[in-house]
C-alpha cells in the first residue's frame, strides 16, 4: 500500500472506529438503545478516532524532529549538513 488514502482506510484506528459506529447503529436498529444514545455513541466513535489520529501524528512529528547545534568555529560543518551556502 503506497497510497496514503489506502493506508488510512486500512488503519486499525479507522477500522475500530467504523466497527464502533456500526455497532451503535445496529443497536439502534435492533431496539437495544434509544436514538439519542445511538447518536451520542456515533459521535463518540468519531471523536475517539480523531483523538487517536492527533496523538499518533504528534508522536510522529516529535520523533522526526532533528536539531543541529553548532558553534561559530564549525560553520563549514553546518553548511555541509544543511547543503547550502550562506
């Protein structure tokens, strides 16, 4: 799966959220839960998915951050690392 959309569709977070959504709709159709409860459960499944995505994206951004520190004596090294000239 090289395409980002396909990766999102196959993600466990989305599949779990979809299962929770379908379970709450099924409970409403079967008469197990009233419509208000089903609506709340559907909204909660979407909110939990959004929270999980935000957490994963935050952790990914934190792990890919690179910092470079240098002194005035190592300008050539910094330019080599950054790949440009000033």
